């Protein structure tokens, strides 16, 4: 069985039993903003050369495959809650892309 992974904004609460991970600690982004990837984390994941970022991603894959739920928080979206009418998400946010890569790697790892 595989856990769930979701994107939450900086004002959203994490789910009770989810592991809370912040994208700013991933090594994927320049400075403390999650809207500009560092050059060695662009393109296909297989071509990334940033060791810290790759290890962070693979740790999330392992958590997901170990049936753990994960809430990944960016620092650029205020909220991702669908119930809030004036939700504020950043068009340049990479959280959804990062989550899709983690899901794809999780599926690939479970097949191998």
C-alpha cells in the first residue's frame, strides 16, 4: 500500500497523521523561495545533479512507499484549500510538479 501526498500552503494545517515537509529544505530551490529552481534541478529527474535534492526526493518516495502520508508545504502559496473562495496560490509554484515526480518515482520503485 502507498501513502498519500498533498501540497499545502503556508497557512494550511497539516493533516493529523501526515509527515510535514517543507520544500525550502529540499535543496531544489534558490535561496528560501520555492519559485526558482537551482540550475542542477531542472529537466528530467534522472538528469538532476544536485545530490541533496535527489536524496530529499528519494526520502519522500521511501516514506510514500512505506505507507506514510506526506504534506508538502511551499512558502509561496498562502493556501491550497479548495473550500476557501479567495485561495491564494502562486502560478510559479513548483510543488505540484515536485509531487508528481515523487508519485512517478514511487510507482517506478514499486514495480522494480
